[in-house]
C-alpha cells in the first residue's frame, strides 16, 4: 500500500480513467445515444512526477511548484506519465455480422408490451428497462426493475428480424 506522499501508479491510472469516463458521461447528460462527434473522442493527460518503489508497488509522487523552486528535485528523477483516453463507438468494436438486427428501444418495447410485464408495470408503479445485446448468442437480455431498483424480471429476446 502506498504511503501518504502519493498514490500508487495503478490507483492513479484507474482514477484518471474514471475521471475521463465521468467527463464523457457528464457531457452526454441524459442522452443515451449521443453522436461520438459531440462527446470526448480523445483526451490526453500528462503529469510530471517522480516514481518510487515502495513495498513492491510503483508510487507516483507529483512534482509540486514548491519542491521545484527549492531545488529538492533533480531533473533526472522527473518522469512524464502520459495517459491517453480514446473513446470508441460501440458499433465500431463489432464486425457487421456481429451487430444486432434490432435496436434496444425496439426490444424494450417488445418486452414492455407483453401482458405479464404490462401488469407488473401497472402494479409496481412503473418499471425501468435496460436491454443488453449478447453477441455470442445473438440474443438480448432485458432487465426490468421497479422504482426501488429491485430486479423484477429478466427476459431473453432473440435478435431476429428488424
């Protein structure tokens, strides 16, 4: 575990990645399918720091202005940690043959219109739906949760036709 001087390199990289992802989400707001041209497609973070090894872990020690002015840091000891964040549209990751035929909205509408689900929706005061495509089985997994975020139903829907 890192000492109070700075985080270990793994923790720093994870935190930076989360920050980029949070910024991406903040830009998107409530919009689910935002075009990649509107969101962050690439970002880079560069940090000047010294690296040290403590208990087998690489620890990052940020270079402060005070330390640099006081001459407490040898320029040869300073490292540059560069993090590049690249957002890739989900569709770009799958081959055309692996892409679903249906849209998430169409699948949710299909599940929402089922009699059993419609009754549950009415009884529980509104359900929230999430559709996830599973390429290996060419099926959709739709989850329905109640207003208290409890799982009510899992429904598997084949991805056939448009």
